[in-house]
């Protein structure tokens, strides 16, 4: 009798979720370190097959707020426009891991883009459009230029915000043509870099960032708090300082969304609160991201930092950098 072949867990992970790493990120991995924080972000693990009961395929509720394909209109004055569903790397903790990857039909066709732009044009409360995906910096400079110009032609769209991991994970893609394609009359462009570890900010990455900022495009950063990657104050401090030095303002530190098979990356909220408190003690205000949680089901973001204000009989107490509560009486009427 022949033995049944054992199933290969990593093959099963790769069957369920896209896998890719760029040469720039691969070169950063220390093969002698079993806990390398770059490898942890991109190398598939059998632990991705462990699905916790509260993990959701659409953890931040994009679907509930999608009026037309590619548009997520969750907040009144802004919407997401998801142009592509592919990425240069596939992060093992991705909150859209059930949607991104080379399979599937997430990339907008020309006709679908027309419908999405018509929706935005018809909603004059939309002040800001957030280009995301997937990673929209995988588009050619020509396509980026076309989308930038079409959005800027909508009178009420004043802010065009591109979310990307490319300047860190594939910095040579940030060509002068791509940077030029971001700039447009009639709207202000921002670029938000997704980066999680200070080692991602290589010399080439910092040069890519400089090309964007030198062109007059402001940059922000978002980081995901990840167990085994950046869940210590030294790493977070080094990352935030490196970003500010590169002229990128830390914007959000995200508590990890409950996407399937990601629990091995998730920290406890109390640990995140301690880390941001320690960052607050150690570093300039410029280096402080807002620690946030996307409420499951598409209910928006909630700030998670411990409160620094509490009421007393005669006013308030405020918490200082060292965690000591200081009395703050209100002026008497
Ligand atoms: S780059 Fe963004 S969308 Fe793509 S896999 Fe990573 S987290 Fe997900």
C-alpha cells in the first residue's frame, strides 16, 4: 500500500496567499538570523494557516463601503481608489491579503476606472482621494500621470494621496518620470510610505524619498506594529528618527488588523500603548505617529494611546512624558 503524500504547509500557504519579495528586500535579509525582521515580513510561514475565530477576510470592512468597483467611501470627505491589486512584495500580515495577488480581478479596467472617477466627480463632498490597492506605484509613469490629471480635473478633489511601499522595497522604480507624474496643477499630492523597520530605509530608499520630496511632494509614513519585527522601543525609535531625517513625517502606527492567519504578528494593545508612551518620552514630537486601530467591520479608526487627561473635582490632571499625573485646575468663571 502506498503512503499518502504529506501535505506541505508552505505550499498550502502559497496556494492561499500571494508570495513575492524584491531583490532590494531579499538583499537585506541576514540568512544566519532565524528571527530576521525583514525575512519575517515577506517569507511565508506555516503559522499563516492558523486562522483565529475573530479573523476576517475583509477586516476593515472595505466591501461594506464600496459603491462602485475600486472605490471605498467610508468617510464623508475622502475615499479610497483601489487601482491595482498587485504589489512588489506580499507582506505576510497584509490586511487585504484575500484581495491582493497576481490572481483575481482587482485591477481596474479602463471602463471601471471611468465609473469610479464618475462616482468621485458626482460626490462633491470628496475632498481627498487615496490611491491604494495593491501598490499603485507599480503603475507606469504614464498611467500615474493620467490618473493624477483626471483626478485634479475634478474641481472638488483637492488632495491626491498615494499609498505605497515602493520607495522602500523597490526604490529604483521611483524614477524622475514617476515623480513628475505625481505633480499637477489644481490639486496637492501627498505620498504615504508604508515601512516597518529602519533597515528598510537603505541608501537607495532614502534617495528615492529625496526624489519625491525634492519635487515638492510631501511624504508621510505609516507603520504596522508587528511582533518580532518592530515591537520594541529601540526599533520604533530608530525607524521614526530615520523617517524624520529623510523628511518623512510618521503619520500612523497601526495596530495589526485581524486578517486571516496573522495572529503570530499581533501585539497586545497594552504593549502598543507602552511602546508609544516610551517613544513619547524618548523622541521629538516630529517622530510621533498616532497609534490607531481600524475598528473591524469598516467602522473607522480609533486612537489607542492611553489617555493623557482625566477629570478631577476642580479641573483636570494631565499625564507628563514620564507618566506622572499633574494637576491642571480650570480657570474659575
Ligand atoms: S504592500 Fe500593502 S497591499 Fe501589498 S501585500 Fe504589503 S500590506 Fe498588502
